[in-house]
C-alpha cells in the first residue's frame, strides 16, 4: 500500500456546496487582509 493510499483512507472530501463556501470565504479573507494586492483575471490552468 502506498503512502497516498494510506492517507486517502483518512481523508474526507467536502461536498460541493461546503467546498465552494470555503473557497468564497478564503477569497473574501484575501480582500480584507490584502486589499492593495494586484488582482488578475487569469484562469487557473491546473
């Protein structure tokens, strides 16, 4: 068994609504904490 397989058995993946709320909360925190940082419209390509 690989290390990834061992970790995967302990992981939980949030459902989409919870995941998206977390993403939005994180992005809002960037606006509060780094208001003067340049923004980009570039898409993530990963």
